[in-house]
């Protein structure tokens, strides 16, 4: 019982999204209401026409008028069906557009921690497949269910109005149909929940393995991963077949029961015709014809109600998943309010501690001052906490204790958009979109001109290689920039940072994966890009940071040394050890 209440609340919540489109909804509902009355009225008029103008009077002129009237009624029904279908779908697409916008806006507001734990395939399923299922709730679920329910009421009313005895006779199979419908509804609920899980599992597997195809092929795991896919695909097939199985049983049962009703109707007619004169028997023709048509109109809505209940149930199940994300608040990034902030001030970390999982601290009581316009380099072994400093400064993750300030302003008080407009980060793993060079640099910002992009490319030293590409800056680089070398992708990231002209620049392992020639270009680009800017450089190659104004050495989440290159070498500490290992490393 609790599950039904939850489902009903979910349905009401979905209906709240119809509020901005009340007029559209009312118009579509009005057309559905008219259809619900007109369709059952047609058999009644046909029965009257048979009794009055075929069996009895045989008045050809009146018969023709009635035929024209019924054809006109059929035409009106067709128009109303088209209008109601069109506007129902228009309503559905408008509602789903709003939900999708809200869902996507909510997803992009999450902290990175959420994406660390949530498979991307599952999110793709929510934003695409699940929302498409909800679309059907509005386009073919609610309206058609309402039409079928009203139509059933009108059909039954006309049947009992015409002949209550005959109505009872034809309704004998209905209790069996009600029982079958309840069993079908339970089976479909279970089948759709299983199907939902399998679709998510399949999407997640495909997305991850297509993204990581190079790893699969590099380690010769093609056959093993294919076998895993086959098993997941079998699970998806079983889940879908369960739903099809329920449909395959239910609909033949409906057809059988409707045929049984017609059989009862004909038997009743034959029994009542016995012992009656010709005129009395002829008086039954119109009723028999009308009831035969009504039986089809009676069982078709019942069959469709089960089908539409199927659609509604699927949509509610998917809506639960959508609203789980929309209701998820723990992972949302705190926004801050300040938009007018002077970023040309010192950055200070004061007793900053941070943990990814709330348990093991990755940063421990960090105290660090980065002066305006200076370059600070952070070095240390893998896992020392270097990249974490970048993550919390850009507020991709929120630190748990201590303060990070720009001047006297806590970064948590600054709006995220303002903060990130003034910070540019160049990562080791550059993400590029399957788009042109120009669009990857500007990220679709039309205010950045081609001339500004070319100027930035020249400053970074990338203009020559871009000019040699087939379409230059309009060259489409493919997914994740796979047609470019690691160094070229890195240079594009530098250009991207340059054109956005940030106040604070962060270079995270920017040269750790490039060849010597590319490293020289990147070092030159780094010099141009960091000139006059507050810069934080995280590097494994210590040769790239010798000119830094301050070098910070980290170990196990703590700062253990600070100073210039020469000062740290004289200290004969951790930095000197790291430096000598790289300088005297065997070739």
C-alpha cells in the first residue's frame, strides 16, 4: 500500500509541471472529452437508423441524411483525434523540456564527488531514456486514459439506457477481465523495475567501455569484455521479455472475453427471437447492431487502459529515478553571493584540511600565502595532495575546515560563476570536445573573436601547427581530440586559458606527459601565460619550475618545505632529494 501512495505522490508531482501550460492542457482535455462522448454515441445513432429507416420505413431520403450525418460524425471524430493527439504531444514535449532543463542544471551544480561515485552511463540514462519514458505519460498516458475511462462510462450508460437486460448479459465476462487486469498490473510493475535496472546497467557498461576502448584493446581484453557484454545483454533481454510475456498473455485474454460477450449477445438474441413475430424480431436488429459495436468500444478502452497503465507505470518508475537526482542536495555546490571581488590580491590558505571520504585527511592544516602576480610551484610525490589544492581552490570540492581567502574575502562567499571566471586551470588530462579547434578554444563564447584566438595561439606558440591542419581553426578534431598529439592538446588548453584572460592561473602537471620538443613549447607558453598573473604550477619535472618565486614541497597532505629553488637546494631536504633523483636519473 505504501508503494502505491508513493507512486501517486510521484504522479501528482509530475502534474505540477503542467501548470505553466494550463491552456494547452485544458484544450487537449476538452477535445478528449468530446471524443469520449461522440464515439459511444455513434453506435446508438446507427442502431436508431437501422430500426427507423432500414427495417421499418425504408425511407431512402432520410436514410441518406442519417448516413451523411454519421459520416460527418466520423470525420469530426477524426479531426478531434488529430487535434487532441497533436496538442497532447506538444504538452508532453513542453513539460519534458522543462524537466530536462531542471535536471541538467541540477546535475551540473553537483560537486565533483558526486561524479566520482556515479557512473556516467547511469546519468545518460536518466537525462535521455528515462525522460523519454516520462514523455509518454503526458502524450499517450493521461489523456488517453481519461478518454477511455469517460468513454467506458458513456458506453455503459447508453447500453443500460437502451436495454438493461441485454447489458447485463454482455457484461458477464467483465469480472474475469478485472481480475486479469489486476494481475497484469502487478506483473508489469515488477517487469518495468527490472527492465529499468538492466537498461542502466547496459548503458553504463557501453559508455564506459567505448570511452576506455584503448585500454581494452591495449591489454587484449576484447574477448573477455565481449563476454561480459553478452551476459549484460542477456539480462536486458530477459527483463524486456518479462514485460512482453505479460502483454502476450493479457491481450489475448481481452480478445477472448470480448468475443465471449458477443457470443452471449447473439445467444440472447436467438433465444428472445423464438416465438416472436417478424415485426418484433426486426425491432431487435438495431439493438443487436448497436450492442455489437458497443462491445468493441467497451473492451477496446479496457484493453487500452491496461496498455496505458503500462505506460503510466513505466513513466512513474522512471520519474522516481529523475526526482531522486533532483531531490539530491548533499552533493550540491554551495554557491556564494559575492560577484564584485578584486582577484588581484594575495591568496591565503589558513589551517585548511580536506578529506574526500570524510575519513582520511588528504590535506592537513595547510598554511600557504600566494602573493599577487607571483608564481608558486607545488611539488611532491603522487598522493601528496598537490592536485587537491587545485580542486578546493576552484571549489570543485569544498574543504571541511580552515579558510581560503582572496584578500580578505573567503572563497565560499564568492559566487561560483565569478570565482571560476577569474581562475583558469590547465590540467594534465585535457578534455576536448568533438568540435572545431576554434570552438574548443572559445567553448562556444561568441564574444571571443577569431582574431583574439589567433593572437593567443601565436603567443602560446601553437599557431603554426594549427595553420597546417586541413581547415585550420575550423578543423574538427574528433572525440576528445584523438587526432592530435598530447603536446598539441596541451597547447590548445593553454590557448583556451589565454583567451579567457584569468586573474589566477593554475597549471596542474601540464608537462608531465609530453615529449621534449613539446615541453619546450609549453615552457615558452607557460612563461607568456604566467607573466603578470598569480600562478600556481604543479609539476613532476622540477626543471620546469626553477624560476618560480616560491616552491612548496608537500608530503602526505602536509607542507614540509618552502623557498626558492636555490634556497631549497641549500637546505639539503626533500626537495634536494627529488631534484637529484631527476637530474642524475639513468637514461
